[in-house]
């Protein structure tokens, strides 16, 4: 708030917003680069350049026929006592998992989410989801 106060007195609100973005961007960039250093923790050499991990390891999606998905119901952990169908065991990129989750949600006409490598569908739709997945070519197993 202290950084944007002089800009407000001058009547220029955009400068305060820009300054705030620059400060937060520099702070997050410095924080990320320090934690992504590769192999070297500290060097006294002022000309030393650290190697950084990119952090973006791309997972290759297995072919549909090799995917072994497990479909089960959960009533405790995720939805506070309400029934939810969980699908996990998907090996691949997050984009492909989100696409599969969107397909299941539209075919079942219910809500849900994709988090932590698993698809959560609201309600008990185990049979329908297994049927949809097998028609798409996945190896789905109902637990």
C-alpha cells in the first residue's frame, strides 16, 4: 500500500497498479529461480552462472488401449459425505486428463473436477463411466 500511495496522491492510478505488478513479478521470479537451481547450492564466484531446472517435464500419454483406469466410489474424503465417483490410474499429460474428465462430465451430465491426477464425478456413475471408457477404448475396471 505504501508503494501505491504517492501515485494516488498524484492522481495516476495506473502507475500504482503497474508498480505493484512489477514488484510482485520480481519477487516471485527471484523466489522461483533460487529453488530451481540444479546441483549447486552456493558459489563464491561472482561470475558463476547457475543451471536451472525448467520444471516442465512433459509426460507422454500412453495409448488408449494401454491405459488401466480404476473407477470406484468415494463417500468420505472428497465431498463431505456425498457420493462421488473417482477415476484414477491415467498416465499422461494434464491436458489429456482434463479432456477425458470433460468428456465424462458431459456424457454423465453432471459436475466434477480433475485434480491430482484423478477425475472426480459427482454422484454414483460407476457403471456408466466404465461403459463410456470401454467404448472409447480404455481398459477400465470397476472396484
